[in-house]
C-alpha cells in the first residue's frame, strides 16, 4: 500500500472499526499524522501564537487514528479493545508498539480476509 492509498483508506474508513489494516497502512498513517502535527505546530508558533491549528488537527485525526489502530490489531488477530492497554504506563505502549510492528495473520482470521493477499 502506498502513502496516498494509506491516507485515503484512513479517511474513507475513519469510523470503520471492522476489518484489517496492514502494517504499511498503519505506519503511513502514523507518518502522515506526524508530518501534519509538525506543520500545524509551525503554523501555530510562527503565525498564530496559540495552539489553534494543532488542536483542530489533533481533533480531526483522533477518530481515524483510533480506527486504523483497531484495524491494525485486528490484522494480528487481536480484539480492538487491546488498545486500552496503552493506559498502562510504559508497558502498554511497548506492547502495542511490538504488536503494531508484527506481521499480520496470513490468510483470513476472525476479523476478515488478508488485506494484502499473497501473489
């Protein structure tokens, strides 16, 4: 999945908590969020002087970010509720990072067919 396809998928499925998201979709989405956050921070600091644009960007990307994270967990055959492990300091973030980097379940799993079928 390319960068543009991942962003389009993130926005078209912004409330889609079912299905699966491959690693490329998730990590391209993370890259997009980081870039947009940096740009918003520059605009806020250089032009406005208050975190208005950054707040709007954060709120606009919150729900699609949660959705792509849940779909990424589905790709490794874990329920989306595991995202709540992030509430456990340090351990939760490390565990999620490991899972987000893990290869998805080959073939169909509980949450649907493989998003990137073998050729």
